């Protein structure tokens, strides 16, 4: 049966033999990328997070990691591979008929230990790792969209040796220990028979080839770190913390495999005036006591320019009025959010004696009929005590 799970090392984007620190670092990086809090409602991210957690739980536990390195998924899950669990032991007393315990393991785990499958996986093309980057843009740039340039470093195919790892003009020979398969088979005789095991070839490191004269530029790795600059279209309406994925702009793959992807996290600088809520914008607008009493025409700043708006007489502090369709374009849609303007009535301070006297005269000329809330408040008090 074909494997239904991805290789745990591939899931974490690391190579077999990675150190504990490398495993932890890879896990933290992917956990941050797929965390549900950063991807609300994203089922794909949720599934990826589960896969990352499962891979880390195995590779960070020495005992489980050892079994996984030796037997793959079958080493940590006896029911893996469709072998019917442990039901294949009928007639176990007749083990003398089994010449090689690898046949017994194959009957357990669905034949997942054939040398051909290991050989193919060791030298097969593998996709390159994804790369994380981030850019910071202004509030209004996020509202309207912008084309920006981003520079980052990524592993690329060595231009000197074209990814072969060998110096130009030198020969690359087939590994004599593994015959080009990238894996070697060892056997051990036991009282129960012969145990066979495949592992990565130590001479060629699983590449299936031997380089006698390594490329001086890449040291035989076949790839080099290079700086790359891209022009990126930031769509109008993008939110803080969202990611833009550029396919094929990540790290070069192994054994001729494709490049990974580049994931760009968008950070938006806060604005001094505007505050965003989804695709709506909120802002405060301070007016004077006189403007609130008599009404006035205001020039209200929006992310789409200034807008005229008339506040009526008797406008109260805390009043909110809406400017329809004057703000953020909804992502991948043709409609917009609204702008909510919150009126703040500013009470004058540091009045002169003359100003205070005039204010008292004005106040004495008013009655409860001029105050809607005060009038209603005192009416309720009267009812309460009568």
C-alpha cells in the first residue's frame, strides 16, 4: 500500500540527521506560520498545524525518532500500512519457515521496507523549503494597495557547477557503496533468522554519487545563498498580519526538485487619525461647544480625501455619523467599507473672568427645555419620589 502520510522530516522542512536544536527551530517557525490565531477560519492551516505537531512529537522524542528513522511511519504506528494490525501471527509457532525477519516485518506493515522504495526516496527530487519574509507598509497604502520591492536571501542552484556540486570539468562518479541508490542494506543474523535494514549511504550521504573535486564556490553542496529582489503587488484592503504567497520563490529543491514558496507577512503601521475595524474605519473629530450648539459644516479627513459634512444644531458628544463607501476596498471584491466619525465636543478651558461672566449669563438664560437629557433625567427623578 502506498504511504498516506508525508515524511516527517519533509513536513518540518529538515533533513534526516538534523539536530535537536534544528528540529525545535523548524517546529517554532512552522507553528508561527500555521497557528490558528494567525489564520482564523483557515482549514488548510489547521490541518497543516496538526501535521506539524505530529511530526514534532515523534522527532523530538529520542525513542520514537529512532523507531521512525529505522522503520518509517510503521515503526510508530503498528496499524499503519493496512497490514491488519497484529492479526498476522496465526501460526507463529512455525517461525522456522521464515528465513528473513524483514519478510515478517513486511507482513506486519504492508511491505513498506522494500529496497526499491527506499532507494527511490533517497535520490528522488524533493521540493525546496518555503521562506518567510515580512514588509511594513503605511495605513493608507494598505487601504489603496501598492507595488513594493522586497529583498531577501534564499538558497539557489550554484551557477558555477549548475547544482551538481562538482567543479566544472570534473567527473561525478556513481557511489561504489550503494550503486547510486543512495541507501545501503545491512543484514544481521539472529536466533530467529536474518534481519535486514536499509539506511542512508554514509559514503555519499544519500545522493547516490561521489564528488572527487568539489565546486569551489558551493563547496560541493550544489547550492549557494543569493540575494533576490522582487516586485510585489500589495492588494487594496489587505489586513495587518496577512500573508502573500509567491510560488516558486523559496529555496531550491534537492535532486532537481522544484523551488519552495515565499511567504510574505504584511505589517501595517498604525495611523495617528484612523483606526481600522475589518473593512471599516473609525476616527474622532473634535468640535467646539459653539459648533455643537449651533451646528456647522465640517471638513472631515478620510482615507479617500476630505469630505464635507454638516452637523446639525444641538449635536451631542459621542454622536457617530457614517460616510458610506468612503474607506477600505474589500479584498478581492468591488465594494467598500464605511467610515464612522465619532464627534467629540471639546469643553473650553482657561477662561478669562470676562468669558466666565458671559458664560454664566448665558447659562442663566437657559431652562430645562433647552436640555433634552437633563429634562428627561429630572422627570424620572420626580416620578421616582412621588
